[in-house]
């Protein structure tokens, strides 16, 4: 599939977002290589158009998480377009941004089918976490309110 250019994506109602993605590793080389490969994969993702990337300098991390004795971090800011809300949700789940800002459009109509795809994907992910021993079904608090 041929991706549209930025103006065609905007006119076609693609969702423009800003992501901050951070990687942490045990060496500067690993951090730089890993983050570049991650963004290369993102730019080849179906229904995603990467518009801008801004890689920040690698910085040494004070008190890195165990078992790292020394750690380095790098952040990249990415402006991208996704065809629809489902593609945005999948992109967030696969590429793990630390922060997201939806830039445009200001409003978006979503079909029931798209909502169904999103919630089924999220349900499948929760079941994968449960099967891996990382949690399970959340017990509903009394009064059945979602806090």
C-alpha cells in the first residue's frame, strides 16, 4: 500500500500524533542502535506515516534499574500519522511511547466496528499478560464503577 504524503493524510482524516519514545540500556552503543532500529520498524508499519523524528543526545542515567550498574537513555520525539484510531492504538501497544499527544483532527468519528477491534485487541493483550503470570482479570469494585 502506498502511504499518502502529509497533506493528503491530513485531508483524509488520518490522526496526527506526537510520541516521545525512550530507550534505556547498558551502553551508549546499544541505546543508539536499539532506538534507531525501533524507529526504522515504526516507519515501516502499515497504516503509519512517520513525518518527523528528533533524536535527543544519549545521557547517562543516575541510579539505573537493577541489574544495570551503569545505564544510558535516549529519547526520540516522533510526529506521525495513523490511518485511524485502531492503527493508533496498535502503534502505541507495539512501540511503547512514554508520552502521546494527539495533534489533529480535533474531532474524529469512530465506527462500532473500529471500537470492537480496539477492545478485542486490548482484551487479547490482557489475556496474554494473565497467561504469562503478569496479572489477570481486574475484580470490579463494589457498585460496579470503573474507578
